[in-house]
């Protein structure tokens, strides 16, 4: 009979799986590691020897060595591979055992898998994990969703390995079914917007402000000491300092202007349309990546469309302060949109999401970790049912203080032919959000004219149809 020594088994020994497994072992847990190709598992054991890390050539051998209830953590490619491994595991598991999917799975797939396994008495958790390789190894932000009663079985492991913010674990029970993966999806959407905002700030500072890479490194380092302090601002400063290892220049200038994506931001945009929530700025950030990959047509368009002269900033330092404020303002809009989508999902799916807790577990470990999140956590503690982050007094003050800087940055980008879609959409969202008149009355009239769709009035209740004159 196989001795049951394992507290948890990790399936998938690539970078993220290996890093999480070693993190678990560091925290005193006996961890099994399995990969479809045993060579990868063997390499992990050879290069990262650990007394609590145990490698297995066969999945059934690892499962047999697990303490009850068995806990299996999947760190494999999202999609069909997850279903294939689940089908392998089902005959090896018993009612009460737990499977966790730590990949970027689509939340509806998690809902489906959870329901399928529930029929067999097996518990399933969709676990959002953010932080990249370093976060996984030293402490990520973790977003588990599944059966609330069963969370106590995995809580000690997940909270131990998570990042810590002000002594608190950056891990909390999110909600039932696919809530954990949904929250991770929105996290990634906000991440797309944050990165695009920083990229646009970089372009404006370089092209209009005339900043060199060295000056940009110093500027972003200074910003990282203030209200923009965050992981992304910090690494951006470091990126501008990096020398190219293949030429004599700076590495940033040698990198192709094209950025890929794995689909989570696109999912967020699609879900927002289904739910009827405006996350246009996050969507614009995703579209910017799509456009960045269209290299051939972009090059052709560049050769054919007349270049717009760049209007240089008269006061370099004053311009930089405008961009800093515009960047902060854009971040407010990105988070306002992301948390509005979360609130809508919470109501629509009856998940009862704790938005303050979600903000708090993003304060460390994850890619969007930032000083800013302390203020968001405080906002939702003050008002758990806050309908939009902009309505919180802290953020409303900054919106009123910084909105003109956002408009100025977006306008200068447009007049100089510099692509700033996130800033433009942030300003448009703000104006639509606060608009007393937005032209929708004309759209109602047009719909009633051509399709008898009726219209509503601002002076009385009910719906109306007008007998419009035929067009000539």
C-alpha cells in the first residue's frame, strides 16, 4: 500500500507550476509534482532540489500518495487540456477530493466543470493566480472560487503561499462556481488598460516632451515614490535603463512595436457587452494590442497617410506633470470600469462578491499591485454597494482635480498624430458618464422613424410612437 505523504499534488511542471510547487514546499507542505513529460519533472528536481518536493512519472502514483481529502492543483494550458486531465483524474479520486485549476480558464468552462464534478462528489475550484513567475515562486495574489464549505480544506495552503500586504494574505474566498476565474479575468482586463496607459504616457513624453530613455527612467522612478507607486511603474523605470545585449543602444528601442495577448482581456470585453456594462477603455486597450499585431498594414498606412507634425511641449516639466495626472486619472477610469463589471456580475450571478476584499488581495503579489489599491479597498469598506468608484469622495476629488489633464494629454496626442486610445476612451467614458444630454434622444427618434420602435419622453411616463412624415 502506497504511503500517503502528500499534502497536495501539482499537475504541470512548467514555469508557473514549478514555481507554485516550490512555494508550497517552502511553506512546509509535502508536494507532489507531475508533468505529462517526465523529463520536465526530472529537470525541476535536478535544478531545484527540495526535501518536500516529490516528483512522479505516473499521475496515478502521485494521486495514490495523497492524504485525504486529495488536493490536486492544475497548472496547465487552459481549454481542452484541462478537460483531458480532469477525465484522467476522475477514476482516481473519491467524493470529497478537490481539484483546483490555477490556469487562466474561461469562467463558463469552470462553471461547467464544477457542475460535472459535483455530480460525482468531487469538489472543483477555479483559482485565479496573478504575479507571473516571481509571484508564483515568492507569493502571488490568489483568487479561489468554488464550494464555500470546502474552502477550509485548501485555505491553509493557498493563504500560506500568497503574497502578504500589511500582514494580510493576498488570497480570499471569492465566491461560488467560476467566480474566481471571473475576477481574474477582470484583473487582467484592468492590467491591459494600465499597461496601455503607461505605454501612451511613454509615447507622449518621448515624442512631445522630448524625454530621453535615461530621463524617462528617472521620471518613472520619481513617480513610483508618489501616488502612482506600483509594480508596473517600477518595472517601467527599470526597462528604460536596460542596455541592449546585442547592440550598443538601449533595449527598449530595439523591441518590435507589437504586443501579444492571451485572451483574458478580450473575454472581459465580450462579457461586458453581454452584461451591458461599459468597459470601453479596457476594450480599447485590448484593441490596441490587436492593432499592434497588424504590422504589414500599419507599415503600408504609415507610408501612404500624411504624417501629422508633432507639436513639442513648451515646458517639459509642466508637460510631464500633466501626463502624470492624466495617467492617474486614466487608472481611476480603468478600475471604475473593472469594478462596475464585477458588481454587475455579482448581482447577475448572485455571487455576493466582496469588492473591498478583492481590491485588498490585489495590493501585493499581482501585476496590478499598487498603492492605489489601498484607496480602492477603503472606498468599498466605506460603501460596500458603491455603484461606481468615481462616486467615492476620495476618487471624486481626484477626478475633479485631474480631469482637465486627461483631456489635455488626449488632445495633444490626437493633434500630434500619436495613438492614445486608452486616454481618449477614458475621457469619453467620463463625459458619457456625467452627460446630461448625450444625443440619445435623437437616436430614439431615428429608431421610431424607421422602425416604429417607440420612444420615451422626459415630461411624462410611458412609451410613445409618432407618425413621422415620409422622407422626400
